[in-house]
């Protein structure tokens, strides 16, 4: 397993300059990723991106001070060759120990929607042939509606100066829930 990217050097070096004066603790981690078009480095409360191409199905974690060191002495080559074998990350001739996390693990660890939001959206997820038949008396739905009412009330108080009412917020929520859980027959 060796993943390789070709990263635009000009964009990478320009972004790395943001790390030159960054204060980092030895225990801080930097995250190196690729979304299919952009290579990214997140470290020391900063994020940089650069155009890239190649294969990188996961995230590499390194110490943030390694990114700061690389910012002080940027890698050579156009494009910059970045590779990871799961144990070492290489930027041109610069090499550092890393931890690799496949994207499948990353996706599995993403938080789901809160239970109360799922309960509220149940009517949008049920097939048309199986509408909610319990009359909305499910305890989860009742508690979810109460939590939503509290959130809407708080948001309306905050946004009142802008002329936004509770009804405006409820309409937005209703449309988002419907949009989020469109039935295949609605498309």
C-alpha cells in the first residue's frame, strides 16, 4: 500500500508560509488529506490547500512540528511528490513518521444525526404506503418536538432584531427536513 500525489508546488509553498510562525506543542497532530482535487494540511489551527492529483484514500497524521519544519525548508520539485506507505509520509526528500487512517474508518466514525432529529424526520423517511400511524404519540417524537420548540424559541429570540420569527424558523426547518429525506417518488 503506497499512495502517491503530485501537488502543485507554488500553491503548497504559499500555504506552508502560514505555518512558519505557528506555535505548536510536540503532541499536536497535523492531518494530511486529499479530496480528489485538493491536497490539504490541517495543523496548528490552520488549514492549507493545493491542487493535486493521484490516489490518497485516507488521512495521514503527523506531528505538527514536522509541518512547521517543512515550512521552513519547503520540498523541491514541480510538482511536489507526496507519498505515504502507511508508516512514513514523504514530501519530496523530506520524510516523517505517520499514522494512516483509511477513509472507510473516517466515514464510519462520523456522527449520525441526533436521535431527536431522526424522530422528527420519521414522517419524511417512511414510505408513502406506511405513514406514521401512531398519531405522533411516540414518546421519542414528543420529546423531540419539545427539544425543537426550545431550540426554535432560543433562535427566534436571538434573531428577533432581524425580524425573523419563530414561524420563519419552523418553516425553514420543515423545508430542510423534507429536503433532507426526499422520497424516491418525490424526485
